[in-house]
C-alpha cells in the first residue's frame, strides 16, 4: 500500500529509534527504584522538603542522566495537562524517550501512572520514570514523567495521506490494539484516550502499532466529542469521567472507522449536528456519513459503535472476530424514544436524551414547561418503556408555584432533576455545567485552574443545595457510575456540609482529586502531592517566613482535611478559635503536633521555633511573674527540639492562661478585702456609726446585767 513508503518525520522523534521491543516491553527501559523520602535538611528546597517517592534534581537532568531539552518542545505529544519535550540520555544515546512536564493547577491519572510504572504493559507507550524536579534551575518544582517515545508515525498522520485499508487494519493494526487493551483491561484500567493521533506505528514499515500514553490528563480530556459514547459525549471535556471498559471499545471503533474512510476527528465541525445524527441514525451511520463499509470490517465497526453499552462488542468478541469467528449479534432492547413527539420551544423531540440536552441549554424555559404540565401524567404517558414510581415523583418534585428567588436556584435544580430522569445514563446538567458523576473531580480542578468563580459557585450549589444527592438517587438503579460512586459522593456532600463555604469546597476538591498538588499561593514553587510532604515543605518555608499563620491558608488546611484521617476536627477547632489569639495558637499547635505524629514526619525544628516565637508574646501576658518566667524558660528549651507533641504536652497555654486568670482573680479579691479592712481601721470612730452604736448597746447591756447581779448579791447578803 502507498503508506508503506511514508517516511518518519525526523523532527518528531526525540531520539534514535529504540525498536519495537523497547516500546512493547518495559524490560529494556532504564528504570530505577522509587526515591527514598529525604527527611534531612539540605541545601536546596527540594532536599529539605523531602519527597514521598520523588527526589530532587540538578538543572534539567532527570535521575542524573536524562537531559530534558526545553528548547525542543513536542507539541504533538503534549496533553491538556502536560507539555512534552525531547529527552537525551547522556549515558545511552540510542534510547528514545520524551518528557511530560505537568502544568501547575492541573490533575492527572495518578493511580494509572503508578500502576504502569510498577508493571508496564505491552503495546503501550509506558512511563519509565516520574520525579519532582525543577526543569528550570531555581524555577518552580514540577512533576516530570519520562515516557517511551513513539518510533513511527501516528495513525492520523498516515490516514491523512491515504486511507488505511481494511486488510491492513485487520492484519497489523487491530491485533496490536487487542493486545494492548487486553493487557490494560485485565488490570481494570480503561485507556480513555484512544484516537487516531494517539496510536503510533512502531516503524516506517507501518506494521505493528502501540497505544499512546493515557495518564497525563483526566480520562477522555483530549478526546473528540464524537469519539465518546453517546452517554458521555455531551459532558464537558474535563468532566467525562473514567467510565468503563466499554468506552474504550467505542473509541476503538470510531478510530478504526475514521482511518478507514479517511474522515479524521477534526473533519467534524458541527458537533450539535453530529450529536443529533447519532441520536437519530446511530453512531455507526453518523460516523460513516453515508460511506458504505461492507464485509468483515463493517461487521466489526457496527459491533463496536453500538450505542447500547450492553450490546456493544467486548474484547472477547473482537478477538473472536479477529480469529474469523463471527460473534452472535444481539438485539437492542433499550428505547429512548417518547411515545409521541414532545414540543419544546417550537421544536419537536422524539428522543428523551436530546430533549434533556436542550432542557439544560434553556433551563428557565424548561422550568416553565415542567411547571405548566401535569408532570406525573406526562411522564407516564410519554415514557412507556419504564415505570414512573412514587420515588421519582418525590425526587423530581415538580411544583406548580414558581421560583421567586433572585438566583432561580430552584428552577435550575428542578431542570437538573428532570434531565437526570430523562437521560439517566448521561451527565449531570446544572446551570450550564455538564459533568458525568465520575468526572466531577477533574471538572472542579478545571474551574479552579481557570479561576472561574461562577463555576466554583455552581459546584458549591451542587453539593450544598441537595442537587447532587437527588440526582444520584434518581439515576441510582439505571446508571452504573451512580451505583458505584454513591458512597463516595455522599461522603463528599457530608464533608461540604461540615465545612461550610469555600473551605468545604476546597476539601471536596482535594478529596476527589488525589493526584492534585496543593494549590496554596504561598507554596506555588513546590509540587506537593502528599500531606507528609506538605508538612515538611511548611517546615522548610517557615524558616524564611516572618509569621506562621499565613502559611496555614485555606488550601493547606483543606489539603490536610482531605488526605489525613481525623485532621478535620483539628481544623474545625482552629476555625472557631480565630477570635481568641490564645485559643487560636493552641489550636495551631495541636494541629501541627497531631500531623507530625500521624504522618511520621520526623523533627520539625523550624515549625517548632515559629510556634515558640508566636507563643512567647502570649506567655508574656500571664499575670504571675513566676509562671511567666517558668513558661518562657521552658519555651526556650523546647524551641530547638522540633518535637511539637512534646511542646504542646508541656506548654498548654490555654490551660495556663485559665489557671493564671483564676489565681489572679483570687489574689485580686483578697487584696480588695484587705484594703477595705485597712481603711476601716485607719479612720476615726463616730458615735453615730452603726458599729459604734451597736458596741455601745452591747456594753450598756453588759453593764446592766452586772448591776443586776451585784444588786442581787447585796440583797442576798442582807437577808442572811
């Protein structure tokens, strides 16, 4: 075929070809053990901050031997969250790798990255090394991932010149892709980045292929919309979620069809028309755009592009097809059509999913539509393929009275619930956001990365205004993602309710994105992906900081809450103590002591000195000179120890303050009474004084009794 003569673009390949073996197997790739966390102080910030499996680096050398060529970017290998650069192995010039430098404020599939580092898979461009380093000397830290480089052109590059024949697909391309997906799926890892420009031939001979990387961005972040299954195609690009293994099979079918007919992903300009065509005709015919695909390739593509997830061909069936065994075709038994067309905004709709999409695009009009009809009767009459139960009636909760609030939150929430009922397999749609339930985390990262306060407020409403719990309940029995994530999502809602406002939102952000680095502005030069490293970086930064409190900003506190068990109660105590300096510093000390013990972070001398520095002025407010001197001397002794637990155990300033106040109050009362007694003794006594008159009465009474006794005695003597 003509493409066999295509030459590999030399400017695209980071280094000389390593051959098929180095791509398909991780055995020849240079690998090293995970770095040992460095807990000792050193000359650089990275040395002092330690690492949890990531070490430091000098200049642009990774692992001391791989030079990252920042002047040679590889835009065609970049992802939505990472920039690609060529790499030179200064010890083995025949090796072929490229580096992905993660962009700050973005997230990636950390679990997939770690799994592939630990055990590379076949027919995939595997990662061979990850490290936190400074790509630019004295610049900010970044996570750098070294990946096996492709040694041939991509499918899209080949298909752009000549369509790839069905024979070539069946003989060379499909077997390699089956091998790659079988290895990934056996480990429960969906690739979620299968597209023509992310599949590469291993040589200019255009025989075997390998899948590109799938870990440097959230699932399906760079996928063309029409390469996603229907139920996820209308979600925002970073909110499509991991989905299931079925998503890879659909993307595989879309990729093969695209290369076979020469209609590459960027050829589709109007995504709305494509979505409607997929709804009306089915994805296979919409993708084919009138091109007939006969024979065995046509059978394969029809099976892979089946819009019913349960009817879509599995890898087992694809393997059977590759072995010339025709799988049994099953009939589609899921209907998404209305009993009769529904008119909304003067447009007629026959498909529930299409109506849900337009409801979400026109939520206020949709709310009026829903309130004007008898929704229960409408649902029972128009949707005859399933029972509209009392559960749905209570959850959707359509009320005749309108929403009079300025933000119309009630109307937007109503439309979101109605959309979830109409399209339970589709994304959650609320106030312009369209996010799959398993894609909420990456969508939140995107909102914070873009500094989009409007979207952040929308996410806050989703968690805090009972929007998400209602949607989960509505879709629970019909959406596998809702069923799998219900516990995690409910825990996130509870966390939001415990930590109100922005703090709660940040806690959820870090909880739902385990690979996201801490986004504290004060720590922007550090790439922090574990609470232990965050604590050690805080200890390092405290050395050059004039105050401790600004370092413990809301991002830092939320990160600890999300990733450290039991830290949340210490953070809440800190939050409610902000008006009392003594209580606040006691809460800060207790939090840091707890974290030091829980995370086994070793001695934190700088934080210890900062705590002592902050506690001393408060200790000087003690009234007792003896106690004040004793506490100050003890603080000086503990400052250099770095043991925060011992410091808080010995110096409980809040308790000392209370004891000091009680002792001072008692002494003050005693002094007051003594002064009053001295005043009484010093002044002269007047006959009109109450005390003097009382004393006179008592003296007169005593004298009277004495006279009576004497008189009685005299009379008794005379009588004798």
